[in-house]
C-alpha cells in the first residue's frame, strides 16, 4: 500500500511540473492569426539544428512515407520526425494548438509549451481561414537569408495563401483537399535549395515550396482531389519579344527532376504551367502559375530559344546610403542589381534595414553577355567619389544575376564638410552590349519620396474567391458538355489564353475542365477588382446567354468585392 501511494504521489508531482511549462494564451474565442516567436537559444540547441540524414527527411511533416521537398535548413519539422523543431497538432475539443517541441539544454522541463489554444470550431469572418500563422526565419531554423514560410489549416472550403513581398501565392480551390490539412507555402532564395541546371540554362525564379506540416499519422495516398495552383514571380523578359525556352524543375519528394519544357507538354505531363506576361495588376512583374497535384518544390528556369537570339532578364536597381548623418566626412553608397523575383528584392531590403533607400529603378533588361557599368555623374560641388567614378563588372562576374544579384560600393568624400543632405548625384547604369538600355538613378538625401509608408500586410490567408462554389459548379454544368469548340469550355480556355496545352484540363480524373479553368482564373486574377465582370464579358463574346444570365444574377444579388 505504501509503495502504491508513493508511486501515485510521484506521478502527480510529474503532472504539476509539466503544467508549469505550458502557457495558455489569453485570447478570444476566434483565432485566425498566430505569430510564432521561438527563442533563438532553443533553435540553436543541438537537438534542433542537427540536420537529419538524407534517408530521414520528411515530406509530409509527421509522416515517414515521403522524403522532404525542402532543404534540411528549411524543413518545418514535426513531432514525428527525428529532429523535431515545430509541430502543429489538433487536440480534442480545440480547433488547433501549436506546439513547440524544440528543447534547449539551458531550458527546464523539456522546453515544451503551448503557444495558443482555442476551443473555437469556426471563424466568425468567413473571409479568413480559421487558423493561420506565419513563421519568420527564427521559427524555421538558422537561416542566413530571408526565407519566408506561411502555414494555414485549410478545410474543404479552400483558401488563398500569399507571401506578397516574396512574390508567391498558393490557391487551394474548394473541395481540393480530402480533409482538413495544415498546408504551408515557403519561398527560398538560397543557392543550395536550387536544382542542378543543364548547360545554358539559368534560374528565373526563386524556389517555391508547397507542403503539409501537420504532425499526425501518415496521410492516405491521395491528399489532393484536384490540382492546387502555386504562383510565383519570374524575372524573364517576355515583352516585346519572348526569346526564352522555359523549363520547369520540380521535386515531388524524389529529388529534382526536369518535369517539362513549356510548349512541349504531353499526356505524361502531370503539371500545367501558365506564364503571365508583365503588366496589368501585377505591377509589371511576370508571374508563373503551376497547377500541381502533389506536394512539391518547384523552380522556373530557361535558356535562349536559339543561340542567335538574345534573351533578357528583368532586374531591379536600388541605391542605398546611410540612414543617419555619418560621423565622419565620408559615407558609402551601395548600388544593388538583383532579379525581379520578389524574394531577391526582399533580401536586399532586409540586408539594408539600417540603411536608407535613395533611388531605385525597375525593369532594367540585362543581357547574358556584356560588362555591367555604374557611372556616377553630376556630383554636387564639395563632394567627390573616391577612386574611379565608373565601376565595370565583367559578365563573367555578374553571371547574368544567376547568383541572386550583385552590388557595388562607392565611397563619397566631403571635401568641405558639407552636410550629407546636400549631396546630389546621378548613377547611370548600362551594359556595354546594350547601350540603348540605360537607367538613371537620381540620388538625393533630402528627398522624402523614398521614406515609404508601411507596406500592406505581407503574409495573408484568405478565402476571398471571386465566385462562390455554387456558381462555378453551375457554370461547369453549362460549359462542360462538348458542343461548339468556341462556345464550350474549350472556347473559355481560348478566351482566357489557357489553351496552350488544353488536353491537361480534359484528362484530370474526376475533375471538370471548366472548374479547373476557373481555378486557374482565380489564381491569375488575385487582387483584381474587375475579375468577375471581365469574365461576364468573356461569356458574352462566346455567345453563351445562359452562362451570362447565371453570372448576372449572382452579381446583382450578392455584394461583389475582391
């Protein structure tokens, strides 16, 4: 009896000790956003930062059945994996509970604590997913560059995940998942995460990653019931001439593969690529939309169509200086030239978080061959450039911005101790092989034009589809039956400029071709204020009064907002 009593007391003491290490956040009944801030010392612990061996990488985090699509330095680790650093477990009676499993040698009680718990089973705002969180690099691992991760628990109602600054988004259509899933979208600009390209090819985008991060038992073989659309920026110049041959690389858990060449798809192609030309509502950035049916990481690459043609990349130019008055008489100007991929520009912004943006220019067309030149002109009297006022970077060094860009530093000397606010200059950027492409950066300190207001929210999860599921289903019922190729779903594909490989939409098992086209349309028209009205006009031009009537009734009876 005494022995049983002692054991019971010891067990109760263990329970009390564990409760002290759990923190229940004081929050309302409805939780839609969770910012995970893990302690850096926990992330630096040996049991968290040790990279798992290749054979133990996890694709579905919480399952050992699939290898990870991410580099070990980026992997979101689950409680099921050997080196657990993060898990998201759903507990009975609660919508979600985010648990950190990473323990530190300096922490007590195993280092486990609940970040947030709620008993809400739904959200009172249907425009948002019930729970989502965004993780900065501290929550993912010890990353040296600006990696971005956004995770969201998504049900059959679908969702839209956006990493605005990094230029990536994920559209999960309605009824695309077999059950509630914790899905994440990530972007990496690290060279180690890229595939090995073939000779002559060049990277045109960051690596975009789609995966599942829920720490639960192994998922069934089929998680996606229809394709998801992964969208990201690319830096290829396709206007006024498209001289690129595009290639999509993907890793679906078995290593990087060259899955397709755009324009050469066949019935074995399991992905569909739609390249959006710069312009319209995307701020001049080219977008690549990939329809895929498995978790994967993807990257767009390319090479010139022929050796005799010149293909160009769009790069972003930015000049930075000191944010405060320098103590001495000298200060430094830093000029960056990076691909317009979003993630590359975000890296520069993070590196220069203590600097000040003085001038910038977009859409500079960079050729593969030719020295890149930076020439400083019209310097204010009393200031001078130390050394040469012209900096030339050989093409063997700038490597067509394949190494995430480059930058040069210029030292400005004040000969008369004039204040830095009086400094004015022009930095002319050009390439010797293309003298017609000259961009001028007007550098001035007193101009407040570059003291930009706070940007819009970077990481968002919404469910703001342009059309509800019931309208899409009815449109599919009207347009799916094959009639006139210009008036059924094939005509819609042509009007939406999605007919390059139209067989893809007709060969997805159990999927309506019209529904797939509308899902891709939803991804392409993200943020558009006229998406539904433009679709209405498209149906009119197709000569489908029945579909026009259906859409007009929806737009007249429901408040439409994008």
